[in-house]
C-alpha cells in the first residue's frame, strides 16, 4: 500500500473520502447489501406492508438501525418511526437528492449478516371476480349450439 501524498489529501478534501461499493450504498440508503436485514420498497412503505417482519427483526436484533428514504412523505414514514422508537431501535431519514433508491425503509446492522432474502414479498389483493362469471355466461350465450 502506497503512502498517501499531497494529491491524495487534496482529492479527499474536494470529493470526500473514498467508499467501497458506492452504487450499492446508494441503492440501500447508505449501507451495504451484506448488512441489510430487510428492505421494503417505497410502495410497501406507503401501503404499510412488511411491518410484521420488521417488528420480528427489531425484536431479534436490538442493535439494528432503521434507515428511511427521505423521498417518501413523512406521513408514510411516521408509523415506521413509531415502531423503531417502540423497540428502542435507532432510526434516521436519509435524503440524497443526487440518487434515487427503490427502497423506502431498510433495517440494517453495523456488521455483515449476508441474508439471502431481504425483500418482503408484495401482498397481492385477491379480488373476487364476479364479472368473470358474467363474461363467460355472456360468451356462452353467444355461442349456443344450434338445434
């Protein structure tokens, strides 16, 4: 490893210190993928989905931190902040106007856990399709067998 020279100090002063995996840090609200316990998309945060998984992990990992996306309205983030305070989990709102992340909330640790599945599955609304029966009966009436 080479000894830092004046150019290195100037570059660090102008652009800040170098980071490992900057693209990954932008995507996961400032942390690395290997440290993430669970990540909720902006849509899931707005629909208040994934709170059960989040609470379970908050109970298991008291040293976790909840990172919330500053692009999401405060009224959607408020229930998650209340959950974090209720379980004594440090939380912070990350606002970076230069980057846009798909995630609205990320529960992370200071060390690597390498969880394979960090996303919460989207809850699909089951819609009773009464009109589907209407369409099938309509088509059946059109194509009646001739006598």
